[in-house]
């Protein structure tokens, strides 16, 4: 009895310690505590509380991108609609990153990021979806490769983003699902940022930009929910994301290092916020 009591106290102390002092962890080492579910773009306000489609549980390890950003782990619950939403949100993240890079004067990097979006559309979306989204994405690709003025590139992005929003409107999800999407985008961002840095230096700026794009989209989802007053958890999520979002800065068009703990900490806070939503 005494040994068991001590063990319980030890576990309690360990839990309290881990909740008091956040520590940076590599995203690939996290357990997938939340369901791998849905994503939602920032431009279209979808219904806040909509019935979620029937769920299929799959025990695999592999998500849509080999475990990227929380899409791996224990048994997962997913639907085709949720998978498509997650894909579309990441597509938007790649495009957002491409436009941000273009503004910094890096045409080749911008083209590479838009190519990532195009590949994800091709690999992960069905034939019914990819044409509507692929065509405007190709328009953005052309604007970038032709080195058109920034205003024209931004206009091409707006067209692509509208197409993404329309595609996502077919897959309305609950507020809990949207917050789960925010969590998954942030874990993806944390993984990309981790891949971008070696020995305290940014060695893969494309991965840094992908992390930036995913964080931008995650913040937009949380901001829309918070502005709509859907759930107090959305305000918690937005407050958790903001420090990480603010840390993505350029100096002389060069991306700068972040505190490595920012994105994992934001993802953890959003995860727990989502758990409070029914």
C-alpha cells in the first residue's frame, strides 16, 4: 500500500511539474492526443456548429503525408470530408507562404512553395476537387514564374484562395473540429520549423516558410472563431498562437530564428483548448 501511494504521488508530482514548466519537444515525438481530423481556410466563415460526418477509425501510423504535423500516432478517426479540409488548409498554407516569400523578392522559393501546394492537391484530393482548386493554383504559379508585379501575384492568390474556400464550404465542421485543425496545422508548422534549423542556423528556408504559412492559416481559423464568439476556447487558441506568429520575421529579406519552444507550446495549448469544447 505504501509503495503504491508513493508511486501515485510521484506521478502526480511529475504531471504538475510538466504542466508548470513547458519544455520544447520535437513534434515527431508527440503522441497524437487529438483526432486527426479537419482543416478550415481563413476566408470563408463556415457554420460554427455542424454535425460531423460519420467517423471511420483507422489504426495506422501514416497520415496524408507520412506523419506530417500530428498526422501519425495511435488509432486515428477521420472522414473523407475531414481529410479534404485538412489538405485544403495546408494547400492554403503553402500558397500563403509562397506569396510571403515573393514579397521578399525570392521568386524561385515562391515557385517552389506553390509547387508544393500543387503536388498536395494532385496527391491528396480526388478528381472532383482538384480541377477547381488546381486551375487557380496554376494561375498563381504562372504569375510567380513570369515575375509579375506583387499586386498581380496577390490578386492571383486571392483567386486561388477563393477557390479553396469554396471547396472547403462543402465540408462544414464543428468548432471543436476547427480547433483540432488549428492544432494539426501548428504541429505541422513545428515539424517544418524543426526541419529548417540545424546547429542554430536556418539551413532549409523553404521549410521555415512552410511553417510560417501553416501558422498564418491556423491563426486565421482561430481568429474567425474568436471574432464570431463561437467558443471562449477560440480566444485561448488565438492568444496561444500570436507569440509564434509574431516571431516569424525577416531581416533584409532573410528569415530569422524563432524560439524553438514557441510552436510546440502553442500547439499544446490549442490542443487542450479544443478538449474543452463539446
